[in-house]
């Protein structure tokens, strides 16, 4: 690896052993040892960070994966960034494969756009660049006033399909709802496969509480007609074929389990679920194990070793290669465009 003036330092946060594992893989690919840092929680649950080597004038990369304790993960990252900033690092790049709170990127009634708040906190702490992967909404990049590289995991998932599913030519890419149809279309076009969309999947509407929203206006205003849940149908032919459901996040698996049951009823003989981020919270492993899903394939952007022990259907794809290449290019001042080749607006 080339070196510019100053030097490269890679730190691994303390959120989860898997964070250090992926950091170690990245360091090995780059031929760089991980920097020395001590991150721990005191008895009063405060996070303390001690940088144990000089970072003055150096390019620092902080790798942080999101553990089950999301808020502690965020505080570790913010304090580490600020510690490097006050230690006069030349640049501080956060490598956060899964951006937390990314689902809270839209205003919902009297809620808040939490991902915007988190982006502001990262920038304020001293972050100068962010590397992440498959943001839940690409528009989240606009919440930052620093460069953001939103890498894609789809090449690794497509490679898995080609190498691990022998009869993938008899497969169809499935969107479990119209909202994920674009991602399914992107996969289908690259694999030269057909596409199917499950339409009418029930999504619970937000409850309208009597909290002032029903106060009548002084003039007559036309209102929207309430939505009715249509019957669940599959648009596309899945009979006698392998169904591959694609999405960006697998967290609450109820919708995936329901989609698998629907596909089984329509004749699919094998069902795969593929996603970038495998949060798999609560009793997701148990539900997957008992469902019609044959395999769940996710990347290691989020630690899920514990879930794999509970469910043998979960498999992992390593994406440390693209993260290490992104770090190398940023450190050497090379163009990042190669990592985004053939990526369109819908990807």
C-alpha cells in the first residue's frame, strides 16, 4: 500500500468482537496493524476513550459496526472521532457499514428525523468523511456536510447467487412489497432473470389518536379517501421456480415469513432471502427456522454470530474487501468511481 505524508491509522471501536474482527480483516488486506486505543465503559455506564498512540498529522479511519446496544455504539464512535480531532489528526474517516437510525429518515407526524440529527452530531464531533454501505434511503447522504461514500453490497450478493445456487437460472427475483421493486428490478436485470412483486402486503397504518389532529377547520377542505388493504397477490410467475426475495435490511422478519408463505402457495419450491444488513432482532432466528424460508443470506455489516447459532439457515457474505479498497483509495487520493461502476439511480 502506498503512503502519503503523515501516515495511516486504523482504529477499531469496542462495540462488539465482530467489529474488531472485520477491522482485523481490513487491516490484513491493507497490510496495516490496527491502532492502539482503549474503549471501555465505566461503572456509571459512561464511555471512555484513550488513544494510545500519536495521530498528529495522520489520516485516521475509525471502523464501527452497530451492536445490539445501538446508542453505546454511537457514543463510542462520536467520542473516538472527537478524541482524534483534539489530538490533531489530519483527517478522520468513519467506516460505518450500517448507518444506525437510517429507518428514521422521514418525518412521521410529530416524530423527528433522527438520522439527520445523527449526521449533524458526527460532523460536529469532527468527522471529515464517511464510508457506509447501502443506506436505507440514498437521500440520507444529503444530511451530511462532508463527503459520503455509499458503497453497494449487491455485487457480493449477486456473486453468491451465481456460485452457491446451482440452478439459479430457474430463479425469479421477488420484491416483498412494491416499495422494494426497484431493488428487485436491479438484481433481475443484472442476473437476466424474471421479477415478481408481492402486492397488497398489509402494513399497519399509524394510529390516529385524538390529540388535536381531528380538530375541524374553519373552511371545507377536501380529504384523502382512506386506504383499503387489497388482497395479497403475486404479480409474476413463481410456480416451480426458486424465489429470491431481496431487500436492504432484515430486522423484523414477520413480513419476510408472510411473503415466503405466499410464494409457497403460488408454487415456489425454494425460497431465499437476501439483504445487506442482517439486524435480525428479537426472535427473528426462531421465526426463520420455523418458516418456509430455505436460506437467509446477509453480509457482515452487522454482527450476527449469536443469531447464526440459533438458526442454521442464516449465512454470511464478507464485504471487508470493498471496505478495504475504499480506505486504500481515499488514503492515496485515488478516484472512487471504479467502486460505483454500472450503479444507476435505482440501485
